[in-house]
C-alpha cells in the first residue's frame, strides 16, 4: 500500500514539474526598451510563442532543464539554457550592426532584391502549410477598451495569405455603455495580408511582380546578421493617392533572397461601415514576421494589425482603434485532412464565435500570446462580470 502511495506521489510530483510556466520580457541590451514580435521557441519541440507589444511572453507546459531560442531579424539570435522556473525572466538581445551606406551604390538594388525575393516566393505559391493559431482582437473607443475577441483555430495558408480556417475555441465580450462599434471581420484583413506574395487587386495598388513600376524602391539600411546581411527595402507608391494602396517595407536576406519581415502602411482601406460616416479615410498598419526554420521558405509566424478610424455616429465623434494579433504557434502537416472554411470577406468573426459553445475551463490561463496590461485589465473586468460566453443560448 505504501509503495502504491509513493508511486502516486511521485507521479504527482513529475506532473507538477512538467506543468511549469516561463514568463518574461525581451529588452534591447543597449537601450533597455521592450522588443515586440520576438520569436521564442523551446528547442527540440514545437512549443513556440511571440512577444506582445510590450515585449512580454509566456511559455507553458515546460519540462526543465530547457533550452530556449530567441530570434528577431534586427537582433542576434540568442540561445539560453534554464534549469528551473524564474519569476519575471528578463532577456537582453544584442542589436545587429546597422550599415547605412552600402559599399556598392546601385539605385536599382532595392528593386532587384524585391523582384528576386517575390520570384523565389512565387515558386512556392502552390504549396500549402498547416498549423495551430491563436488570434486576439481588441477594440477601443475614444481610448477605452470596449470589445474583445479571442480564438483558437487551425489554419491552411501559403506564402500569399491564409486560405482557410477552422475555429476550435472562442470567446467574446463587450461593454454596454450606449456606444456600439464592431469591426466584425478584421480577421479577413489579417488573413489576407498574412503573406508577402500579394495577389493582384482589382482596385488599389500593392507590391506585386506586375506592379513594380508603380513603386519607388530604396534600401534604408542593411542589418548585419551572422550568416548574411538583411536588406531593409522601402516601397512607396508613386501614383494616385486617393485610391486604396499599400506602402511596404521588406526585410530580405541578401544571400538567400528570403523575406523575413514585412511592414505595411495601408491607406484608403475600402471598408463599409453601417450606421456611421467616416470623417477621415481609414488607415491600417501591419507587421508580419515569417519563419523558415522548418519549411523550405519562410511562412507566417505572426502578424499584428492596427486599424485607425475617425467616425461620426448618432451625432457623436468616435475614434475606434482595432488591434489584432495572429500567431501560428505550431506547424502540423496532419491538419491537411480537415475541411477548412474558405477565407472570404463575407465570413464574419461574430458568426463564427456564436457557433462555438463557450468553455470557461479551456480559457483559464490558456492564451498562447501574453496579454498586454490593457488587455489583461479589460479581460479581468469582463470575467468578473461573467461577460464572456456565446452571444446565443447554446
């Protein structure tokens, strides 16, 4: 009997050890500033995450000792061994050297790099990838949080965009203070820009192999990484600024011609708003990072979007800011046997959430991406009011 109890006790201890959590923050070694969108992986496993806007991260299900790998295109890769849990881990990354003056002056160098990188990506456009993803969207009205979406889903994607999705778990909450605003399909914006090989648009201008002459290219700097330099190339639209267009900044390996990061500034976004009028055309920004560690070409790892609006509704001025973050935290080829819902602008986030029964036990300390201070305080307030759940009676 004593032997059985001892065995149970040891199993409990082992289970407890395996359930360890690592929380920390990534900062610049020189400036001390937080570094958002750092990729963090448990080496030898598929356990990964990314830092939030405040440079914070969380990793769960850790079994010590563990070796972590931190990577960001503007910093040197760091590997770190940990033998036990550390409260409030602070990790300093060393900035990669910046070369502002190319040795060879070539006014077409930026154009050539972007063209070559897009041509290389085009060779993989027919290849689909699959993974588990987490999405969070926070809407603020006039500076106050008002609505939040969180979803776990499986994705089918390629180097152009997310092609399909299957929602697995979701939750939603919003305030009821007399002001209502909902961007019900911002995930479509996020999904459609979750790549770097943009498709030709019927309206507006994006950087594609067919539209290169419509943009002005310049190399802002070279980031001197260990294996190769990474060129930071700005692409600015030269045409009619009244239509929908995107100015982009590519981070391209000068040797392997792979795209590791893409920043977009989106102007005159063609969206329809009901019950309100827009005073200023909407502006959106995206920052996407791509990881090619386990794939033949870098694929989406994380994309953060921000949409800024200035509206008049019911005689009141509203300034909504809708922030979202999508993280593919695990690639899984076996997901290709599933039937994915095709990505279209008609797929509404709200309808997807309403179709899934809210499971509070699943959401207890579950999100892959650590909440920012603003998100955390709003979520705690909504939880205290039992505001989370499906919006229909399941």
